[in-house]
């Protein structure tokens, strides 16, 4: 199986403090979509990436998945 969803990792600065943030990216031959720095916990996002790949989620729904994830954090 070709995995189109990936966990991303970056270093970000907020209020002059550096932190590591994780996000979700999608890539295929035609498009690339990424949502960066949405969590500091890679384990939670890794589970979502795995589910997205397993169900072959359409990239049209990735924004909804990220919004739901962020809403659950509140």
C-alpha cells in the first residue's frame, strides 16, 4: 500500500520560545496539502495518519479531520 498521509515535524517559535510541533501532510502526484504545528504530541497524530491511510481518506476531508482533532483538544 502506498501511504499518502505523513506525520510532519518542525521547529517553531512562539513568543520567542522554540518548540517542536507536529502536523499532518498529504501528497500524491497531483497535489500536496499540509497542516503544520497542530500538536506537540506525535503519538496522537500518528494514529490519525494511520487511520487516514488505512481507509484511503480523500484529501478533501483532511481539513475536517484536523478541525475535529483541534476541537477535541479544547
